[in-house]
C-alpha cells in the first residue's frame, strides 16, 4: 500500500511483511470498538528506503446498527500529519519545556491541553520579560485602561516592542487562550491552534534565535 514514509519524507509503496486478522465477538465492546469488529494488524516496510518499518492497525465495524467509524492507526505516527517541533536552544528551560509539551499536545489532538500550553507560553514569556500587563482600550469609556489579565499582557508585549501588533491581533482573535477553552470547555479548532502556534514560534524566534544569530555574525574584512 502507499503511505507516508517518515524516512523518505513522502508517500511511498510499503510492502506487507506480516498480517494478523481477528474478529471480535459481539460481547467484546470497549468504548472505542463496536461489537463484532473486524481487525487487521500488519507490519509494513518501505520499498524506497527499506528502513521505515510501521505497524498498521485497521478496525472495521460490522453487523451493528449504531454508527461506528472505521479506524486506521499507524505506529509510529506518520509525520505527514504531525507538526514539527522547532529548536529554541537559547530559550529558558521553562519556555522550551512548555513549547515541547504544547506541540506534543497538538500532535495527539489534545486541543484543550494545547490551548492551555499556548496560554502558559505567553505567561512564561511575560514573566521572563517582566511584562505584568498593558493598556487596553475599554469599550465603554473608549479610554485606555491598564489590565493585568492575558489580554493586558499581550498588549504589554506589544507596547514593549516584544510582539508585533499584527501578531497580537491574531492572539486576541483566538479567544480560546482565555476562558472559552479552559473555563467553558469549548474545544478550539485545529486551524486556529496552528495559527496561534505560528505566532508563538515567530515570537520565540524573535526573542531567542535572531539575537543569538546576529550576535555571532562577524563583519567581513
């Protein structure tokens, strides 16, 4: 079959090395599998590089009135569907750890946890840059008022020249960074999370990668 190869970095033909089939009886009924499911387990190897070996699990429900989705899993996960973790070696350990956990949460589709990680990352950057809040336009009075909540801290990053105004607008737009995701338990979408992650990555690059690179650039003779 043709699937994504983590070694070749594109779709390649994979040959089947071993197959095991199993039918589950109607009495077998965990939450994730319909009674009477047919399961196919395979070990595959890439024909292109002969290095990528993957385990395939294919679950097909049958003989059941309820609606059950066909499930196909690959172990390890195909990197085609994963967000690549970037390196920020110069960043403080706390920020690197939070970023790594946030990307991991996104890749396993734990979107609430990913939203929480993004919020924590902003809080951590503010902590390291001594940003405790910022001036926010009050809708009622039309005046600027100091706020020490997440909205105020994002504006504080802008006012200190740490975050670009267009990036701040994107973070404000995705309200899941606040109460919607973490308090009201409304799950953010994958696309909105990707946009916010890109903003955070630009911020980390600006804070910890570009200054280090510029510092090591030596003028020519």
